[in-house]
C-alpha cells in the first residue's frame, strides 16, 4: 500500500513539473534563442526559436527572430517564410517589412521590395534606416532621382549617419552632381576618416572636377586601407592618365588586372596609356582583350577617291586626331571607346580597313557620339572615302553644331567636288568657331574665281 502511494505521488509530481515546464518553456526557448543570436550561434538560435514556436505558434517575435538567424545563415527563402508569418501575426511591425524588403532585394524582386519598404515607412515614418534602404533599392533599379529624395530624407532624420552620407554621395555621383557628392563624402570622412568607400568616392568626384592632385591623395589613402580592391587602382590610374603620368597609370592598371583579370575597362585604359608611350602593338593587344568580351561587326568599304588638295588640306587634321584629338575617357559598358581608340591606333599602324571596321563598331555602339563620327570622317577621307567622310561630317555637325573641324573637313571635301559656295560657307564657319587653318584656304580659294579647266 505504501509502495502504491509513493508511486502515485511520484507520477503526480512529474505531471505537475511538466505543467510548470510547459508554461515556461516557450519564453525560455525564446530567450535562449536571443542569447545564442547575440553570441552569433545562429544555427543554435534557429533551433531555440523553433522550439519556442512549437510551444507557442502565435508569437510573432519568434518568427521574426528566427528569420534574422536564417538570414545570417544565408537561408533567404526560409527567412522570408518566417517574415511572412510574422507579418500575418503582427501587420504593424515595420522591421518585418524592412527585412523582407532587404531579402527581396537580394533576390532581385525589386517590385516586392519596394512594396515592403513603402509599407515599413508608412508604419515608421521617422526611421532614417527605412528611407536609406529604400534609396539603396532604388539605386539598383536606376531610379536615381527618387533614390536621392530618400537619401535626403534619411539625412534629415539622421544627419550624422556615415552610411547615409556615403550613399547620397554615390547617388549624386551617378547624377553627375560632383560638387554635391564631394560635400557629402567630405562630411562622411570628417566623421569616419578611414572610410574607404567615402575616400574613393571623394577621389572620383575630385577627378571629375579636375582636382587631380587631391584626387590622387584620396586614392592613395584608400589603397593604404584596402590594398586588394582593384577598383581603387583603376580609378587612380584614370587620374594619372588624365595628367599625362602614363607610366604610373600603366602600373595602376597592371595591378587592377592582376587583382581582376577580367577588368576590361582597365585593359582598355592600359592600352590607351601604352599608345601614348609609343607601344602601339601592346596597346592594340590590350584593347583587343577589352573588346573580346563582345562581338565585332564588320562593314564594307566604299570606292576610294584621293585628291591632292584634300590630302594636303586635311593632313594637319589627321595628325591632330592621331596625336591629341581623342582624350582619355572611361570605358563604358558597351565599350564603344575601345573600338574608337583601337581604330585610331590601327590607322596609325597602316591598317586602314581594319581601322574603319573598329570605327564603324564604335559608332554603332554609341550613335550619339559626335567625336566618333568626326574621327571616322577624318580617317575615311585619308583612305579616299570622301563620300563616307562627307556623310560623317554631316552627322558630326548635326550632333554638335559648334564642331569647327567638322565644318573645315566638310568644306574641303565640298570644294574639291565643285560645291564652292557651300564649301566656302563651311570654311568660314570653321574659322568663326576657332579653327584658324580654315582662313588659309579661304584666302587662297574663296576670294576669287575658281580656276576652270582649259578647253
């Protein structure tokens, strides 16, 4: 009897203990999950939150915190499922929308991300971080002006936040507001002097504002802080190229390519510098590599027509194109500049037909670049394609009505073809715009009777 009583009391005690544990376990597991998250034991934290959810499936913070742990474990899809559940249980939690928006941005679901950021801002309109994150999302989809509005709002709510100032500086750079970008990066660096991104951003803004000396200083400091970032060497190389320090620029582009062998912009820029240093073959090799990523289209030549008058009159123009006319620029993603430079170099090397193929491709990739048409016009004329050259002069002038050399070249070709009135008008316009070589021909050809053939 006593044995039965002891057994009964033991069972009753266990049942009472389980009831007490059941009442406390969900909270205990939740707190355990928080502790593990703070210790960066995200796998353990996820397990603890799961246990809390099993015992209390209606607690939104358990889903939210498990989602954060899953994000740290790079389980974005699982995190979104938890955030969906957290929002269903508590639709007024701005942070759940924020993190789901961040996840959707990673998944390139920008429309869904924007909806989440919008909802988060509705719930918490004075949270600078929400405007900042929405601005970053808008940057990724090239909504630059809207992104700037978000960064402005974020900065008004938290003027000392370095991330916000740096992001706004980058946004202004993309909008070509280099003075504004310079101000933002400088302010960010006052608060965080070792901020590499801000140093690089300010260096680039100074480069665009032609403050080359200080641009180099910024890039030097950025490279001291991060010696393995190829973009820093590339941008310092751009500055050095612009000031004619080609040897050191080549060294920077060498380092860029060493760190990132597929950096086609650095290959193009190194090729440009090598061309300026007289290493034409190496230059073409580099530019070939920068172009190889994309296809090349071949075009046909037209029938050649050579004229001593045209050749003599345009020789200074051709020399200027080859030596100084085309200045260093950054290579854009379509690589039109690479074809343009390679075309010039090939013409210098005597590869006239190959040169025109590259120039055709340059124009095809960037049909609003007046300079590309003019360079092709000059080289076409030197190769005897006067009709094609005339067409290119027309295109150049249409895109840039103040292009003095284009008027000059068109005037020379028109004069040679017998169209003296329009030729002299073009030459006069070239002189008005500052191309003084035009006046030599005007004085010799446009102030008297044009010689006619003897009968």
